[in-house]
């Protein structure tokens, strides 16, 4: 199943609805420069989004 999201927060929110219990894995397959300054910022935003839902 493929689900599209326009933001990291939206992607994490969708992912959280698709799991019963477990992990949400960030596994990017492309560069981050279209939405983030670098991979570190992308990782921080991901962690912040996950922290909001746990």
C-alpha cells in the first residue's frame, strides 16, 4: 500500500494509524533538500512528530 503525504507530520500521523503497536521507521530513499535543509533537520522533524503522538 502506498500513501502520499504533503508533510512529515502528515506522514507520521498516517503511519500511526496503520500500526497496532511497534515502530514507525524513517527510511528515506531520496535527498531531503526539497523540504529540509539537510538530513539532520529531517531527522529532528521526524523525531518531533513521533514524540507528539506517543
